[in-house]
């Protein structure tokens, strides 16, 4: 029959589950995290007084109540978030009926499982480090359950040693074990929140909400020389319909894009796109080559069938100067809502006698001459004729204000125009030779259709604020975003902080590329470099089998050639030291001998040592098995006196 847990073991188990469940709790809704965390903390507080155990019918009631709370929070018990919440809630409820070592073993298995599924929330380096600490803590508690005489320090050292011993085998399997191109199973898609740019609609004021968003949108690495900062326009959602307030994507979207003729240099690059839960991809304006899973639609927007719900790395090529052929869709790019913005319409109609390209230049020149200001905090536009209000009254705006107003001006001047959103610029990271594009780099510009050139990019923001385009967002507005209440050393633009952020992001980028993005294709590329064509070839068997034999052989050699079993407590360490001293008298302890048996044999072989051996053996037995602290101190002194 399994022994009962003592109060100290119950408390340690509760603290372990708190540590293991913490990464899951912080991902839940605040009120659910608070309630489940409170229940868990209550167990940790009550367990030393043996008051944490409750009758099984109350434990069942707690489980049912927990499931109801989870359903209230997620409206389901399935899926990633709902399923994880169910598991954590039941783990916490199970603690209250954990009474024996056997029950504790079940909790340890749940702790291992909960640590593994923490990677469903994300695979960042800090999450991997936290999972590693949770594994060490779980192994440590398992060791203490098997031998409650172990000190905490020895248990931690032994747990770390066990986990380190598993790393070579885990690394070999990670690198060489065949990977499937797609998982064998998948979880139902949760309604994850969309982040960053929206592909549904755009209006003046929608992008400047991202000004303070310092999160990485994507990273870009160029093969060769990168274009100038002013040419880094990362193309995203395109908006072609205007209702007077919002710009919307076109509804009649032909899958066939206009033909693109490159008129300038090509840029080849790789993008690591962070998940944003939408189906569009980003590419340098204008993409000519892109992943096979994606397509260019009639708006020259790069899209794929499924939403981007996990980090995606792909390669693409773009031309920096181009011409598009065909006039499909230009009629829709001239539509304007009737009876709105009469001043804007009147101004633009005065340019209709000019050539289309000249109308574009007239619009830009007018913006330049009217003393507009580019601001991060533009006033709210509340009138019905919002474009008129912006162009003739407030004259303060962010990039989407200028893009929206300029597109309306061009349409009123009979020049087809639409709005393209995406990102502009980026911060170069010399530690990894790549660009970091953050959500704060979100930008909007205009495309106009000209008879001889097709769709061409026009950025009215450049006319109003050239430094925003030439230097990038962070360099242009860093002083406005820093927190003046903080010491200069802690401001994000301080030299030390900036350098540290670059090093940290380079490390994260390497982690993403070589660990998270290590898929079947990357594994195949690595094997080909090693001269391995496929998983059935003899070179693969040699590498995999040889590596496995070396690792397992190392373990066998270690266990066969160690002199004694690893020390399990201080008393045992002292006794091992005593046995090593006895080897000078040609007395060797056999692995199967107990301390008493060894002492009896040694007394017969060396009678002059009998008194000393009896004293040390009795002190050892009292210190280790009776847990007598006085005997432990006396044992240490007796062994020290023994010559």
C-alpha cells in the first residue's frame, strides 16, 4: 500500500503545480486566472496544516464548478484555449484529493504533460527556458518523493544532472529523426485575436493606434545589398472602395493580376512573418516571385488560402521599379460616394485639363504648399465631409489621413487610385544582418493608374514629412515616444538599451530560424549537406545509428565504471568518503554489501580497526535512517579523525 504524503510533501507538490500552471494561467482571461490561481494558492497555504484535503464528493463538486467557469470564459471545453483551461482546472482540483505517493505520481505525470502543452501558447526562448525549469522542478519533487531524506540541494543537483544527461539523446532525435511535412493531428482553430494591420477596412486614425506597438511584425533578410530605407515599402492589404468614412477591399476580386514588367533592379530576400490571423502575406513592393502556397490577386496583393496562425518563413523577389499592363479594375478605382467633400471635388476637377501624370504632381504640390503637418496625435475628424475637414481645416494627420485624402483627390481628378497599407522602412540589426519591422512601422500610401505605366506608387506622406520615409519611423519620432519620466539609461532609445534589444532580437531570430522553423525541408537540406539523399540510405543509418550507439555507449560506460552509486544525502556522502579511506587498508566495499555487512567483514580482516568501524557504522545508520542531526555531526568528526 502506498504511504501517505506528509504536509511538507503536499506543500512542495502544490508549489510545483503552481509553477507548472503559471504559464497557462497568464494566458487565460483575468477573472478565470484569478479564481484558479486563488484555489491553487489556497492549497499551498493549507497543506502544511493538513487542512488542504477535502472529501471526494467536495473534490468532485470543485471539478464540476471549475468546468463551468471554463465554459463561461471560453464558451467551449474544446480547442486549444478551452482544452488547456479544462486540463489546468482539473489538475488544480485533483490536488485536493492527493493523499498518497501514488496520487502524487499521477500529479507528476500531469505536471510533465502540462509543461509539454505550454508550447501551444508559443515557442519563444523564454518559454523554452521556463519549461526546462519546470522539468527540473518536477524531477526534483519525484526524487524527494522516493527518498524524503534527501536534502533540497542534493535533489536539485540530481534533477539537473538527470535532465542534462537527456540532452544529447534529445538533440540527436531533434536533428536526425525523420520529420513529417505536416502534423498527424491538429486542434480546432480558436478565434485568436488579430494583430497589427487590418485587411478588413481602413480609415483616418486606424493606423496611428499602432504607434506605441513595439512588437515585431516580421523580419526581413536580404540576399545581397539591401535597398535604401526610402524604398522599403512592404506591401500588404489593398483597399479600393470608399464609402466616405472607411476604405474597404474590393468585393469583385479577379484572381488574375495584371502583368508586371520589371523596369529596375531585383531584390531577393527572406521574410519571417509573425502570426497575425489573416490570410495576406507581406512582400517588398512590387513582388515578382513568391511562395507557391501564395498568389497575387487583381489588386497585386499577396494572399494565401489559410490565415497566418503560426510563424511563417518564406522567400520572395521584388522589382523596385515596374510597369503593369492592362486596365482591369480601373473603373472601380474612380468611384466616389455622391454629395460628399464638395471642396475636395472642386479642387481636383480644376486639374482635369492636365495630363494624368501632371494631375498627380499638381496634387502633391498642393499638399506641399498648404503647410500640412505630420503628427502622431491628429485631431479627430467628426464632420460628414471628413476629407474636406482634413484638407481645409485641421491640416494635421498621420499617414492614413494623407493617403485617404490624396486618393480622393486623384479620383476626383479622374485618375484611378487606391490605397495600399503595409509597413515602411525597418530597423537594421547588424548582429544578425536583417531588418526588424515593427507594428509601429505600419504605413499607408496611394497607387495611381497612369496610361503609360500602369499602377504606380505615390506616397503623399513623403511630401509632408520626408524624414519619415528616408529615416524610418523609429529614427524620425524616437524622441516623441520615449518616456521622459524614466532615467535616460532606461529609455528605449538609450544606447545601452538599444544595443541590448538588438542583441536579444538577434538571439530570438536565430532561435526561430534554427529551432522553431526546423521543419522537414530544413532537415532534408541539412542531410543533403552531409551527403544523405534520403532516410533509407546507408549514410543516414550510419549517422543516426552511430550517434545513438555513441550516446548510449557513453551512458553504459558511465554507469559501469563509477565507483559508487551517486550520493543521495549528506550521510551517504560522508560514508563514501570513509570507504575511500579504507581502500588504503586494502578494504573495498562490494556494491551489494550493506554498511553493517561491510563493517563485519572488515572487522575480521583488520581487527585493529574494529572499534573505529563500529562507531562510524552506527553513527552512519543513525544519521541516515533515524535522521539524527547529532549523529550526523558526530559522524563527520569521526571520519575526519580516522587516519
